């Protein structure tokens, strides 16, 4: 076995493994029963406490709730 055929075979095997992995992760092998298990954590949603209270703030801006006490103190 000469070295050039070894490296050619190694490249072919690696490309084949990468193609099969891409097909598996994409769900294209589902007809064979080889779907990847999706990662789901429904218990995280159940454990949330008041998710509606989360507010996204942009740096450098002041929310209206925070501005009201400051403006009331300044007017007195």
C-alpha cells in the first residue's frame, strides 16, 4: 500500500463521515429511524417565576418608572 492511496482513502472516509453526520443532524435520515434526539427542557419553562416582569433595557436610557420619582423630587 503506497502512501498516496492511504491519504486518498482517509480523505474519502472523512468526507463520507462528515456528509453522514450532516444528514443525521439535519434530520434527513428520519425515514431510517435515525433522527437525533432534540434537546428540550420543558421543566425550565415551568420553573420560571414571573417571566412577564423581565424588562430589556438599552444602556444609556432611563425607563419611565425610574424617571418619574427623579422628576418628582426635582420639582419640589
